[in-house]
């Protein structure tokens, strides 16, 4: 009983950040609202609060079905995000700068950070990136699995393609604006191009270790080290196919945590659940309410309370404190 109380105390007194969910993409399909607890999917605000989540990255995923007009699809999801934020202002606040995050957390609300998954939403124009910033977008996963105007995704790795000239310009402009550069899904060459191009921390919002689970969406050892060298963070994902080929579980997910810690240190480890973007999860992580089990597992593995706080969210908060600009009027961007 004493250990259970200790685990709970450490979890709920720690900053907990999830760097990737696709909940915005499935809300209407599943006929549910962000502010109402549901038995469908993995994430809603009541379940995030129950799981101790302080900051949630909400991805606007522009899937392959919307390639004819990806910009319109992105705008549709942005509209849904702000509609939901307005409807549940007692539970969450959209955040655009680091002080916003601190304020939302201090009020006991979920800090909601809007991101885009798939650079095709930019329609090949830097002006669109700047407008996305003005609309509140603070992170971009440069590609999904396929090719877009920025780079090749992992499913195109056989071409050897990396960042295009436009992709390099996007990374530089994201650095200037104060947006989080995310390399999950990008091809290996694209990954290395981003590492060379970015002047700030780079994250992989939802990727695991290829040495432990040989999946092309996972990162090689040298990629993890290089990302850590930028001051970035790997958000380890709960998708079974990225965790273990035969016996995915919380225990095997914790193996990824230990592996990255031994390889590049605790400062580059975070959580990127991929909730609501995956058809299955590791058994123990049925939804966001189960996140306290991560804290329990980390402590049982011998991580110190301070290391646990870093992994749960402190590392991603450090990146955001470095990357996000102070509030500025849109006309100055």
C-alpha cells in the first residue's frame, strides 16, 4: 500500500506530457466530444485528467484520403480543435507560448498544443506555414509515411530521398517562428538532413528503438544519439508493432526506456502515445487513464523520482521552453 501511494504521489506531482495523439481525427467519426468521457478510443479530457496528463499534443493528421486538398483538411481539423476548446474551457486551454503552458497547468487544466502531422498540409508554400503559426500551430511532423513536398517518408526510404529544398526552408522557418520540428515518419536520409538543417532541438514525437523492435518507423542507435545531441526528445510510443514483435507489453516498452537511457541518457526520453492513431495498444495501456502505470514501472526499474519526472514530461517541457517564442502579435511574425 505504501509503494502504491508513493507511485501515485510521484506521478500526480510530476509534469506529464504526451507528445502525440490523433484524437482530433477520430472525434467526429466516433461521434464523441473531447470534453465528455467516452468508452471509445483512447483520449478525452476527463481521461487525460484522470491519467495525470498536464500537456497533450493534439495532431491534425492529414491522411492519404485527403491528398487532393490537404490544406482544407488541416483547416477543418483546426476549426474542430478550437470548437472543442471553447466547449470545454473548464477542462483545457489551448497553448501557444510557454507561459500559457505554465498557466494552464497551474489552473489544473490540460494544456492543449496544436500540431500538424504531414507537411503536405502546407501545399508547398511557406506562407501557409506562417499562417498555420498564426492559427496556433506549434509543431509539425514533416512527413507521414509517403512522399510530400518536404521530404520522403519511411515508406519511400528505398529511393534514398531526403529533404527537398522546400523542406529545408520549412525547417529553417520553423526555427525562426518557434515551432517544434518532428522527425517521426521521415526517411533515414531526411532525418539526417533535418539534423544538419535545424538550429534547435529536434523531436521524434512517436517512435521507438529499432535495436529492440526492427520496424522502419523506429529509430536506429545513431539517430537516437544525434537527436539527443540537438537537445531533443524521443516520445516512446505504445503501438505494439513498435514495441515488441512477439510479446508487446508495458514491460517491453520499459525496455525501450532503459535502452535509450543507456544509449543517450535520460534527458532525451519522453512519452508519445499515438493514442487514437493506432488500432491497438500494449495491453496495459488501454487508454490515457493508465499512464500512472508508467510511473510505477519506471520506479520499479530503478529510475529515481527525478529521472521519472524528466521522462514523464520534464524533458518535453524543457524543449518547449527553448523553442516556443513569447506571445507576439501575428503582424510581427
